[in-house]
C-alpha cells in the first residue's frame, strides 16, 4: 500500500506511522503481460493495485480459466500460497501496465513488529477483500452466466470495457460465442 | 476462538495474553437448525466453529442455494456485512448442534486495543480463510459438478457424511437427482 492509500478507520496508527510504513513498502511498475506468479511457484509477494489490472488464472487441460480480476485499490495475492508458503495452483498476470505496491512476508512481519497497528490495518483491509471474495463465490454459485454478466455490469462496469472478451468469457464460464450472444441479448432489451 | 484454539505462529502474543484473550471471547451452544443470521440483518457477530457445522445460504426465487459449509476450526462470518455493518445478502444456519466462539465488532476492537498482537493473529487466521475461499471460487469456476464432488471427497470427505444430500446438491449447483447419478457413477468406478 502506498502511504497515500493507507486508510485506518479504527485509528490504530498515527499519521507519522502511516507515512513511515508507506515509505517502507516499495511501489513497482510492471509492463502489460508480465506474469507475477506461475503455477508451482511459491508466492513470495502480495500486491496492492495502485493502477492497472491483475488477472488470476488456471490452466486446465491446456486452456486458461480466469478466476479473478483485481483493479485499483484492491489487494491481489495468491493467499493460500502466500499464507502457507506452498506452491501456487494458479498464475497471476498483469492484463494492463500496472503500478503495484509490493509486500513480502518478511517485510510484512517486520512492519507488524515495529508498528503493531499495521496488523489491525491489514486485518481490516483483508476483511473487506475476504467479504468481497465470499460475495463473488455466492454470485457464481447462485447465478447463471447471463446474470453474472449483468452483475458485473452493475458492480464493475469499467471492467467490461477494460478486459479482453476472451478473458471475460472464461471468467463467466462460457465460450466466447455465448458471451457475444449474452451481450447482444442484453443490448436489445 | 476459545483460548485452547489460539495459535500464534508469529509469536506476537505471550501465553498469558492468549489465555486472557480466550477468557474474553464467549463460547456458546446452538441447537441444530438455529438461524444465526438472516438476509437483511446486519451481522453483529463473527463465529469460530469449535464443534458442529454452519451453513451459509441464499434464497433465490424461493429456493435455498448453499454457498458454504464451515466446520471445526474454521471461521464462519458474513464478512461483507460484518466488515461494513451493512445488511446481509444471505442466511447462516447451524446444520448440526454447534459450539461456537462468538466475537462482536466491539469486543474485537477492544481486544486489539488492549492486545495489539491479537490483530496479527486475526490477520493470519483471516489470510488462511481468505486463501481457502479463493481456492473454492477457483474450483467452482474451473470444474464441473462431478469434479467438484470429487474435490470435496478428496479435501473434506467427512462433510459428505455429515451434510444432508439436498444441501449438498444446491452447493454443487445440481438437482438432487443429478447428485444421485454423480454418486452412483463414482461408486461404480
């Protein structure tokens, strides 16, 4: 998290602490197409998106299946790999040129030791992300592909403009032809 | 979390702190069938399952659609409602008699103020749960109902014994008849 992005509603950190923490979390630029993590690698870093879009995907029987898009002010992390330092089951890639703040486990632990309030801030931010992930899973389980497309239109309309259609199709779990049909049907309403 | 359940790999809390925290988080018993949270209510509590099973479900067009089962040593919380104190979009119900430790927002904030290391512990535990939720979403997006059933068999075999078939069917996104067919097919292999 860049220091300007640090929000701390619960007041566990002073302004000086927040600035000091912000200076200790490096911000890096990545070109479109950069693969941040490969299947089988251990995630050593977690990211916070300042600009751009990170895609999470699996390769199943030789085909890419997208499971998440992370954009501005969202955390992008392969958490089960990062938390347990075990091999990742998926890939993470920059779909656009990205500006990310990059946190390693070591840096995170050091910051928490030095600034105990940082853990409270991470906890809050993770709570929001976790809640969003629960909601997404629920939408996936309870809705049809067309309803999921409409849900994206309602909740993340900018994503539909930014993401190539073939990524969007695998994310919705349909063939690109079906996605075209869904779009046409909804446009004609 | 009951004090015996507190694990703190990162060493941010002393043993005395952990015991003191454990004593401050009430443990409650709930009868099978108890609804912990209803659609439209704000989640005031988050739970940690010491014994039993909590089910999360939506009602869509009059039908229940299950999106999660939480069992021993898992957190069970409607996080997007709990984190933002906004109305919940789903229900939470005890599928078995349950023993849960119950944390309110106020208690959580008070404990973090008093024991800054508690936030680090919550952060770690949330990281693991969040990672699991990401994995589940990925399984849902990338696998067929039959493959999802097999995945449950591999990763949570006890769940298949504990959960009524009609809940399991809505969780897998199939009709009960299809679930019977899947089970027969797999049994005949």
